[in-house]
C-alpha cells in the first residue's frame, strides 16, 4: 500500500475529492493526446461500454436468468391521465438513446444498435374491485421484475400500469442494468414528472438536447484506455494491489455446484440516529468518511467470521466521470475490489486508517474498468464465482422513497428487489432517519438464519466500536456476553458422565469380563480362535515376564509386535504389569523409531520373534501362544489416573509428540461407545487399525470390555479389499470402523452381518451414507483427536447428504465448544475452533510442558471435575441449525491426507535437514480421483558432490523416505524461489501442481474436432504456438469476453449451439470438443427422428398425418 494512498486516506472528503479529480485529469492528459468526450455519429451501431459488456456477459453466462433487472414500483395517487403518462414515458425513452437500443452480438462481442422510431407499449391490468388485489399485485410485480430481457431482440425496458382504484395506480417500470444505474433513477424521476406535467397540460416539453449520449461515453471510455500506456500502467497497479489475493467468502450453508442458482432474498435492519451520529463523529475524528468507517467495521466482522486477515470485498461506484454525463441515463457503475489486511492487534481507529488507505489505493486506480482489471490479474476462473470477490459492501448514501408531484398526481418511487443475487452476499448501507443495513444473499448458498445472524453480528460490531474506538480488533465480540455463555452451555453438553467407568482401570475391567465369559471367543485371527480365559492367561504370563525383567508401576513399555493375538495379549500384559504401552510400528523407518524410543525414555520393549529395534533395550517376548495352565494373577497396581498408553503423532517442530492417555479415559470411552453402538457379547468387531493409530483402542478395548469377539485382519487382508471382504463375510463381522477411502472398494451388499459401520479421521462424501445404510445398518461418523481418546462426538448418519456429513454432538460426559482465538463462543454458523472437555481429554504431551500449556487450558465453562481441562483441537467447525457440528478443516497448518493427520512442519524440518535444502514448504494438493497428496516445494543450494547427487526431486524424496513414515513422504518439487504474497508469506495458491499429480507437458489435438478448434479459433485468438487441449483457457491468457468469442465461433464453425456456462465449466479444448460432439449427436438423433416421421406421413391420410403431428406437439395430451 503506497504512502500516497495513506496520506490521501487522512484528508477530509472535500479536499480528497478535489485532489483526486486533479489527479485523474493529469493522468488522462499526460499520456499521449487528450481524449475529449463529445457527441458523434456512430452509424447504425457502436461498441458497448465496458460496463455493458460485463452485464451482457453475465446474462450470457446465466442462460436466460434475470440477474440484472432493475425494477421500480411507482405509486400514482390522484386523477391519472393515462395518455399523458404514456407520452411522458416515451419522451424519456426517446431522449436517451440507451433506452431505445438493443445489444446485438457480432463475432462474440456486444454492440449497441438504436431501434428507429421505437415506441414503448404500456401493458395494463385492472385490479380495482378485486378482493385479493394486494396478492395479485405482489404476484404481478414479482413476475414483471423477474422476467428476463432478450437484449438482442429489442430495447431493455418495459412498463406495466396497474389500476387499483380510480385515483390509485402503480406503474411497474423494469429496465436492464445495461441501461440503468442508481443515478438514472433521479434523472428518470425528474424527466418523467416534468414530461407528465407538460403532457397533462396539453403542452410539449421542450427539454434541452443532451450534450452527449451514452454511446458517446462508451466510445470515449474505450478511446482513453485501449492501446494506451495509461491503461497498461493501471493494469500493472492492479496486479500489485491484488497479488496473491483470495476472495473472502462467508462459508455457505449449501454446497456450491452446477445447480446453484442466482436467486436472492433481502433482509433489512435499521439502527438509530444516535449510533449514526457516533459513527459520524468517529469518521470526522479520523478525517475520513462514514462509508470508510462502516467498511472498517465490516472488515472487522469478516476477520472474525471467516478467520482471515486478508479481507477482499467489492464495492460499487456509480459516479459519472464527466460533467456532461450528469443528466445521461445509463450504466456507469464500476465495481471496485477493496483489499485490507486486518490483524487482531490493531485498534479500531487504526483499522479505520488502514481501510481508508486501501479504499484510496483502489479508487485512485478505478478508471480501469472491472473486466480489464480481471484480465490484468488473471484469477483462477470459476463459473460459479465472481472473479475477484464474492461479497459486496456498498454505501448508497441517503436512500428511501423518491417523491414528486405533477398535475395533481403524487409520484412515489420505490426500487424493488428483483429476486436475483448478484453476489454471494451484498451489504448495502444507507442513511434514512438512522442507519439502514440491507443484506441481499444467494438463497442457493445460505439459509435465512445465517444471513440474519451475520446482519445481527454487524450491528453488534458497530455498537462496540462506536462505544470504544480504541478497542482492539481481536477484542471485538460477535455475540453479547450473556447470550454467548448461555449458548455455549446449552449446546456443549453431551450427557452425564459414567461414574463407574470413570473410576476403574482397563486391567480390572478386562479381568471382570474374562471371569464372566471365560469360554467366549475373544480373538479371531485367520483360523486361530482364542477365548477370554486363554487371552487372560496369556496376558498374565506376559505381565509376569515384564515384572521379572524389571518393569515397575508407571513404566513405559514399547510394544513392537506384528498383527495378531500376541499384540492384543501384549497390550493387556503391559497394563496388568502396572505399566503403560507405547506402540511401535515394526515397519517404521529406524530413525523415527529411534526418536520415539529416546523421547519416551524406554528401557523395556515387548517384541515378537520378527521384531528388530534400532537401539539396545531390555527385550521381553510375547510368546507364540497362550499358556495351557493357569497363571496366577498379579496384584493390580494401576489406578484410574495412571497412564494406559502414549501414542505418538506428527509434531510441528519436526519431532513427534507423545499423547498421554489415562486408564479412566479409555474405560469411560469404551463403555460409552459400547452403549452408543449397542455392542454386546454376540458382536464381532473388526480389528483393522494398527496399534499406532488410536482407532485400535476403540476396536480392542470396547470389544473386550463388552464381551464381544475381536476379528483381527491380517496384513494381506488390510492391503487387499477382496481378501478383507472375504474375512468380514466368513467371520460374520457385525461392527467395523474403516477408512472412508476403503468403503467404495468393498461390496456392502456382500456383508449381510455388518450392522454398524463407523468412519472417522477424515471427511468423506455424503453418498457413502446412502450406499452403506441398506436395511437396518447404522452408519456413524465419529470425530476425535488422539488427545481426546479416540472420539468425542458422534453422528448417526441417515439418508443422503449434499456435502460431507456433520460430525454430530458430544458423547456423554463430554463438552464441545466452538470458540474464537480468545476462547469466546461464536454464534451458530460461524466457524470457530473446536475445543473439547471431558473424561477423554489427555493428560498432555510427554515431556513437552510448553506444548501442553499451549493446547490444554482451564475450562471456563466447566460443569464438573471431569470437564475442568479444555483441549484446543485446532480443528475448524461450526454449529449447524439442528445442533450438530460441521467439520470444516484445520485452524493451523496441520493437514489430513488419506486419513492421517500430518504436521507440515515435521516434514519441512526433515527436508531442511538436508545440507542442500534452503527452504521447504509442505501443502496438500489435489490429485486424481478427488484424493489429496502431500507435496513439498523446496529451494536448494548445491553443496559439493553429495548435493549434486541427491538434491533433485527424486533424491530428496528418497532422503525423506528414510526418515519418515510412508504416509508422510511427499512428492517433491524443486523451485528457484518460493512465491510470496505482498505480506511476505508463502503464496500457497501460486505453487505449481507437481508433475506427478498432473499430466506431463501439453496435450496435442487428438481428433479432427480438437484440431479445428485449435487451428481456426484458439490459435488466432490467443496466438498459441503449442496448443494444449487440456490447458485452461483462462490460465493461458483468455478473458471473459474472449470466451464469448470462442463460443460464437464454435457455433459458426460447427453449426451447433452451446451455452457459455458449459464452456466455463470446463474451459479447455477437450471440453469444447466434448460439447461439440454431444451437440452433433443430439442433432443427428433429432434429424433421424424427423426423417422417420416424414416416412410415416408419406403413407398416411391427411387426417392420420394431422393426428400424428398433434401427438408430437402435445405428447401428454391436450
């Protein structure tokens, strides 16, 4: 942001306006010859303005939807002279060429073409005497306002007069945005009333001739900017302003997709004059405008609601850029993108100053039309999104009803909502006996409740900053404190704690179960069967061996055992010995195993015959089978508050961190989840997860404490879905928790005994629910970090979902809060960090008091001893209207890839440990099939021969593979430098797609259609040297207008009709070719159908032919 812009932002409004006027004149005059605005003869047609071009393009993209209609309801009170009204309306239309011109398309470009001697017809409807006149008027008004215009067929205006009583009429005036803006309403009101007064008096209004027409403005506008150094300088400036910018979005309630419509709805909120006065005083104190002050408050609102510091919104400016245009009707609206960095440490006064500087920086360069800004910035294009911003914030100054009187008739003009949403959300602010806030929102994206909550939160922000302008942005609250606390407590609690489960240990609970059902099968593994008595004896024998080797109460014991009954017996044996277990993956890289063993200070390891550990330890073997004879039980030494296990997860510092879980957390979880899942002794539960993954805690302990049977999948079965399917069917598995990615590879119909399937660890498509809930089968989405003992919320999913299913509500005994960065509750629908409390919350991180203090805190909303500690998950969620939690992603940089939670910092730390790597950034990138892949971007410096051998992408990947688990090894991309945002942060959006995840190089045309499109359309248009049929049209330099040219030329070249929106949906040569093939096939089918009809008709009588043709025209009957 420039120093000049900051200085301009502090100037009073009058001084700033005069200075900017001089600046614009100097910029225009200082480049080449000065371009004058003057009336000219443009012939039968002339180029449209840039504003019209944009509106026309939106119409083409909307394929017949009325997204840019402007409707006025003009109340007429008094003895109306209908002939005089008709004459006055046509006088206005005749005076302004833009109102009697159509927009014709020539080679994909819109041109203005006046319609000679055009006379506006006024439709009429008489509702006088109707018992339901109000409803009929509302319906007529809505249909009139929403009916689309065919801009190529005729002028963009229509009028409809409704008679409600002899001296009460309503004139519905609808005009397309290509010919109108807010300033046009003032001109129209003045000219219509003056013309009506003259016509009613039998006179002809002698209005002075307009100095210029709208077509003159369009020509002047283009002459100033096209092929001009000034235009290029403005484009460069906008590229700097918006470098790395991402449009700020309010998270939608409904997914954005091809079916997303532009339907809109409006809400209004009026604030009192006292608040407006205080905001005006604040603006004056900061030498800025009320608009800038309101925008600063709006930026603060979006900072909290969207959790972004880089706020990007748009605003509309409708000022006429030349004095001769002040009385010209037309579209002069310019959309301007505003970007402001909003940090929590700023006071609101400081934010106002920063916002003013942002506004001035954008407005100073606003002469460049919006579409040319888009072409300069070249954002990633999406037909379902506005190219640069999704949220509009516009001040309309004083608004309200326009009133006038002419010839004893009172004219009352109100603008109507046309039912269309131009953007995701539009905040319109006006002054009308106070401050009036209007929010228009897209109903395909947002619920009424979300929009209402957002509007209410804006009021809350305004009241706080007006009261205390020195309040820091981070201290602004979106909810009043009493309501916030009440809301937090009402939603957070999942039910009472299970005191019995909370006050026992795992070894005691298992012994009790083994005593009750000694002969029941506890473990199944291939052909092996192990009953509870045998498992009890085996685990006791292991406990004795551990004690004999020096393991004492509270000691850590590494468990490095292959999948099978021995692993289950080993875990139980460690617990019976009074120790806690730390699982070690036998296949993990030696360096990671060494790190974990050293961090946990392990002296003893429980192993099987195949285990190989990289450090010398006191090794204790599990044995290969349970003892035949009874083994005396060791006296229990563990207490409910002792550790049961420590699981190591990815750490941001580069070192894995050990999560400490106590006995009581596991026993409470196991008993609670068993009740929720109705797990009983007759159930058979699949044991699929490795011991290093906390789902294994659910599988093992929930099953054994409920008396069920554990079905352990072999390594081969875990790797092969067909083998897993066979195992689950043959062993009649009734309950299974599986990774979502595995479910599509299994045949759910072939698992008749499976009554409950649970998923967790990552988001999954909603369609899986419908596919897997056949019959009485339950489908449960469980959420929980390792730090909260496997799961803390559950969602019983039913039916189908149009997005990822929610993660549900807290389990009994637990609390779940959605909080901001300062641990304050946020309103429903607002994203916040999920913070949990309850029996499952971990003790902390082993040997990491600093990290423990950072992630665990005292719970300000505790309602019992088991909820006194709060864990900050780092996961982003929101409350849905039904009281369920919606998972949105991570608040920090932690990633979830293929079900694994990964700290990019750990991977980055490993890579930067290489002597040649200077910088590394790790992100998750989209890959084939909707998957996400880990990708590392590095910069290197060659250091000696060693570096030259391994400092390429393949060598660095191999280097990482020797130090990280397989799921953490990234694809590596070597760059000359990492792209940065203007704020100095890595611009992750600018990182290239790794070649391993995308096609190698460009793809040449593969058939005649692709060849024709490249040769005859895109090569001449974009000057392609090496056509790539899979390359994105916009990324390769195409603009929105050029897209319409492409579609127009495709129609001409192939004689088919395709929609512009279809091209936007897949803007590639191959996508166009597919559309052409589909259209040709449809046309060929229609032609064959017509030929068949003609063949039938040839052999029919006249009556039979007429009957056949009638059935074709009305296939469903009269």
